[in-house]
């Protein structure tokens, strides 16, 4: 699997006008950038995951995309230079928060602009596609809006061009973190103090996303599945920064491109899962009726794996993705 790299990019101004003194973006890459810098595909991860989404069997809440990205796969790394950056505000190597309120509020626009700074530094001039599940779809849509001349295709899976959940989650998450037994110890440097609280949160998240159905084919025994869910939750809790949950949820809650979709010029492949409780397929009617969305290609996955479906049931749409990637687009 591709090595995680880190790029220091200097000062970075947020949309709010706040300046980060040093932007660092961690990323993985696969394949080779051509001399013209025009064969890049940007693959973008979800809310609580990172660049590990490219790894086979990765502990990621949207399901690993390893079946979709690689040599000879729909996003073919023999043809494309794939870059998967860790989001600004996350905690897998990119600039993000510590304890407390010192890290500024960020937006999806800021996340996209930080990725643009990375691609500029790598010599990327054009994107054959921008693709991602869940929060990754937010970024993909915003890329097509912010940099329409650069983006040739958009692949948005188990997501939407707006945040469909009611507001208040970021504030509730923060209140829960600050009330947790381990909060003060974590703020004083005990890296493991918040693991019990985060693990409990993770079990709830994975259960909501459909982890039981995702694990059942290979772990048929319910007790063993429950133990595996606990293991996955504790593994994640031991590496994730709790304040990233707050910072990124604040960005998600402010995300809404419904009034601007007509400015997106790239063709869009929009994919939802029949059993996804987070981005229900009932969203399709609303989204596809929005001005600017009439020509999008749409696929509903007949999957039992909920929010995991885009990765865990990748075979259900791999051919659609391959066809979409091979379609000619306007220069």
C-alpha cells in the first residue's frame, strides 16, 4: 500500500480571513502523474476516516475503496495518478485541532482549498475525477463548484450536495466530550484518556452505519461480531482526535450547495445505498430535482450494508464507475 506522505505548504488563509501559520497536508498517492499534470484523480475520505480508505480491509466507516482504486480497477492507477489527502481539521497527519477552542472554525471550502494547495505543490493541473463517499462527497461537489475548469468528473457516493441532518450535532458532540471522565486528562496529554468515551461513540456510529450486515458474511456468529465491533471501535478510538469530530461536524453543518449546483459543469455520478440510514435513497428525488442536477447519472445500490455499501459492496457499482471514468468529457 502507498506510503503516507506529508507536505508543509506554508501560511494558509481560511475563508474567514484567519491565517493558519503552517498548513500541513498528509496524503497517499498511487500511480504516476503525467508530464502535463492532467491525469490525477482526487479520492476524498469521510468524516471519521483518512487515507486508509484505499487499503484493503481498512477500518473505515464507509467501507474500503480498495476494490475501486488500483491497477486495472475502475479508478485505474496504471492510467491515473491517485491522490488521497487527509482533510484539514482531521487527525491523520494534516493540520488539525488540539484540546480546547484555539483551532479556528473551518468550512468545506477551506478543506477543498487546502487540497488545491497540495495539488499545486505536486504539479497537478487538471483532475480527471474527484471522488468520495459521505463527507468525501461534500468535498467532491465543492471541488466542482470552486474549480470548474479543473474538474472533469464528479463521483459522489452515499452523500449529497448538502448536509441533510438537523443542526446541533457539533455542539452536542463537544458537550459530551467535555463531560467525559477522561477529558481533562486528555487535555493534559494523556493520549488514551478518552478511549473509553470515543469507543462507545464509535460502536454507536458503526451500528448505525450498518456494520452488523457488513461483518455478517465473514463473521456469522453474533457474539463474535459484537466482539469484532468492539475491537474496531477501540482501534479507532486509540488513534482519533476527539476535537476533530467537533471541527469537521461544524464544517458539515454549514455545508449546503443546493442553490449553486447549476454552476457545476462536470458530469456527476451519484450513488446511494438502499439501506443507508445516513444518506437515505429517498434523498435522490430531492437532489436530482435541484436546478443543475437533471443530467446526473444515478445508481441506487441494492445493498444490505447501509452506509458501508460504496466500499463493502463496491462490486455493485464498479462497472458503472468504470464506464463513467471511460466516458469522454469536454476539454
